[in-house]
């Protein structure tokens, strides 16, 4: 779910493109570097001559639809002669793999143009090896290795629901049909009638982070400024001096704006701790100190007391 | 001079308690997903390193692929131990060394670590095929994706 602050009067056209994945096949076209590598095998008896065995085979494109099934297709019309190409596939695991022929071909104009694989035949995190072959020329074949985890197309989210939380807040929620919901990331964009384009997601994220952080920083700064000002009372101007007599009746604290507590804290404290110190009696002389103390004591600790001056 | 009444101190203590309470709530909910957070960070680091692949030392490195089941953590350790380094050209040495250092941080525990008994049958790092840095990083990313999927399954 996502909570947004949006103008109520605008009609929201919400777009939910999946982050990095879409139904547009051009977005997911496997590249030669990352998702697939292709190796062609073909031989020719006469070097340089145009032989059918030297003609390249079309590239196979595979997509896993929501983890439920996979279609591997090729352009069957690219062949110079109508040919039912065959497809074999397998998974590479620990330096070896077994290939098996496609059990469910797809057809286009009565020619094989693809292969359909069901869910239990799909292993996303193992290298998928697919081999396309011309049955009339066994030497003419092409092998590709694919990373299926990068070729998954989840179904679009469903049941997009908008709930009006308040006058300026909308809550968006939706459901996914992908088995592992946490594997998906979503990008939400919106626009109103007055906007020419969808909101910039990075700008939205920036606003969602910077504004709260900036507000908190401003509040904390104002708090510290308030603390500082509280300890620095304002200096009363002389032209208001007559107000001290007429309006405040000599109440200096109220006239100056200094709180009573602060005024008391600024009063000087002349209190002082006084301690009596008695001299250590010479050795051998037996003298009794005040209070009947023992002669054997070399030092007598006297109590300290505080003398407070009256102001 | 005597200090002013403790209202300011009380306010500061209240704010601190609120702040710590917020942090405690956030950290407790994230503790369960520390592994997921780290894996996402590692994928991000690998993607960033791929931008500097031309500035990496071109030496081939052990790059596990299609590892046996339950050997994913062992294979990832091979990626971390590999001597991936900057080629000291192009002026990006500092950022590259920082990214490589982040790759080598120890992983948080995962729920798949319970199957440690299988690690003894996993291949050693030297037995894996060696690849140049670009392919090395691609295979590392694939392994990270597999480990994330296992963690979520």
C-alpha cells in the first residue's frame, strides 16, 4: 500500500509500470552479453559457396510468463524454404546437461515457430540451454544459453484500489499474482489534468524524504534558537521606562520580560563555607580540647558550616 | 550562578526517548531481513562495479556457475576470495577499491545455512571455470539472485 498527498479535484491517471520489467517485448529483448549467448554450428563442403547448411538459423527468444509457463519462439518466416525447425532444450548443471526435444510446439502458418514449456519444466536459476536444428540438415544447428531469471514477465497488478483517507490523502493498494510477492518492486506514477507528463519518481522520492527531514531539522533548529534566546533576556528600551512606574507599578521583572525564576537565578550567591581549623598540639603536652575530647587525638576535625549573607 | 529549572532537561530527555523508541522499532523490524538487505546491497555493488569493468585488472578469476544445490554459500565465498582489483588506470581506483571491499564483507546468517552439512561435498574454488572480470561479475550477480530466491522460498 502507498499513501500519497494529492489534490482532490484532479482526476488521477495512475500508471503502475513494473520496475525494470514490462510487457513490451523490446524492453526484454535478450542481449548477447547478459541473458543469452548464441553459438551457431554449420559446415559447408565447398568453402565460399552458398549452401543451405551455411545459412544462419533464427535467434530463439524465451520469456517466462509469471513463472507459470515459458514460450521460446523464433521467426519461422525467415527461412528461405518452409522448414519445421526442431528445438531441444536442457539445463546446465555441473558441466553437463541432458537435452530433450520440445514436447509442445507452437505453430505459425503450419510451421513450427516456438515451444511451450510448463511450470515444472522451468528452473529459473540454472543456465537454460536451447538448441535449434534443421531436421533436413543436421549439421545446421544453433545453441543458445539463457539466464531465465532475467527473462521473467510477471502479470500486471490487479484490483488497484484507491481509498480516500482524507481531503488530501489517497491510499493505493493492489494485488500481485506472482508467486513470490517479495520479489517484485513497483513504481507508482501519477498525474493530474494539469500535468503534461507523469510525475518524476525520483522527484517524488526526494520530496518524500527531504521534506520530512528538512522539517524536522527546522523544528530542532528553532528549538535550540528558543533555548538560546530564553537565556538571553531582551534589553528594555529607555522610552518605555515610564511604563515601569505607571503600568507595572515598579514590578521590574514583569516590565523587563525576564521571568522571576531567571531573575532569581541571576542573583549573586555570596554564601561561603567556613571551616574552623585547630592547631595540632605539640607532642607530649596533654591538653583537652573543647567538648572533652581525648588527649590522644593528633587532629580534631571541626564541623564546617555555611555563612549566608542577607541581601 | 544556579541553573535554571529542569524543564529544558525534561524536554530533551523526552525527545531522546522518542527518538530511541523510533530507532528501536525500525531496527527490530529490519533484523529479520538483514540477509535480504545485504543481498540487495551486494547486487547494487556488482551493478556499480560493472560500470568500471574497463578499469579492472583483466586477470581471469574463478567464477562459479550452475553450482550444485546447497553449495551456493560456498560458491559465493569463492567470489569473495577472488583477487578482483583495480587496474590502477582511469582515476577510479579509490571508488573501485571501496566497492570491492564492500563485496568481501561477511554475510549475515540466512535460513538456508541450516544445510551446512552439505558444504563438505562442494567444489573447491580452484575447480571452477575462470573468467575475465565482466563475466565474473555477471556470474556473481546470478548467484546472488539465486540465493535471494532460496531465502524467500
